[in-house]
C-alpha cells in the first residue's frame, strides 16, 4: 500500500537512502548521489513536514519512498519540455527509492502508477521528473513506463556538483 508517510517512517526511509548509497560506494549501483549530501534523513524529514513524502508500506515494512509535489527543480527551466504546461498543471516525482533488497519486484512501477493517479486526482495531467544521467536503471524504468527524456541539463543538484540531470515528462 502506498500512503502518505508518518513520523515513524523517517528512519526507515533514511535507511533505504543509506542502503542505496552503500550499494553505490560498493560499485553495485550508479545513482549519482553523495553520502551525507543527498539524500539524507533531513531530505525525508523536510518532505514529511510539507506533507509531500509517500511510502510503500508492505505489512509494516517500508520498501520504497518518494516525494511528490508541484515544485519543479530550477534546472527544469533549461529543459526542452514538449508540453508547455502551466505550473499548476504539473506534478513532479522526486527521489524515488526502492530498498535494494526489494529491487526488481515491480515496486518502482507501482509507485509511478500511484504518482500518476495522484497527479490526476490533483488535476495535473502533465508529469515531470528527473534522474542523473548515469542512473541507467531509472532511465530504463521511466522509458518503459512511457516517460520521454526531453533534455539533459548540466547543473548543481541538491548540493552535488557537475550533475547531468535528465529531465523526463509524460502527459496523461
């Protein structure tokens, strides 16, 4: 079940961030994040406080999380968006994570389906998201789910320098 996060979920979400960062440090993943910089427990806590953090809860085990809101990253201004939507028509998915132990089981796809349904319920038919250029797994998933890469924008992203941010979109 995907639901809005609660205070008691923060440590579990931060643990998923750390597991992914550990996988990257071990050379088993290419995400483009930095331990201690992004994402951190503070990332999850800030999203929770704004009511924007969602989790996948499987019988009390948090297996995935993401932030969903209408705030587009500053770098998005440089992307070549196909759809010229107003800001109030756009929903954005940020920092989608799946616990490495649960990867490959369709949880990411289910989370994106939830995001799409949530966007429609909020009156948003235009979906946007981003990922690091080196995150080929995420890029493949989003492509499979019908998202189009509209540009790669060099930027500083959440305190990480020299990121090539892949901007993706979909119209519902």
